[in-house]
């Protein structure tokens, strides 16, 4: 998935390494934007699809 602000790729492996859960706020490793991601449940067992959005604070 890509950061909506700087369009830099964010690897799911990185999220796992950082122990960031779905719907949990995290700082983009690239631009420090506050982001949140969701897993698309419909494709959970197949090709996983993630959506990421900016959190307005
Ligand atoms: Zn970014």
C-alpha cells in the first residue's frame, strides 16, 4: 500500500515488524504523516488487500 500523502510504498512486513494492528494509528516511516490501515475482509484469505488513510487530528 502507499502513503496517501507522499505515495511512498509501505510494506506489510514493516507493519508486522512494528506490531501495528489494523485501525491503529501509526506514523508513516517516510513523512511522519499519521496514518491508519484496514484489511479488506473480503479478500482476507486470498490476495490480501489493504487500504490506508490519513488520520485527521
Ligand atoms: Zn508519506
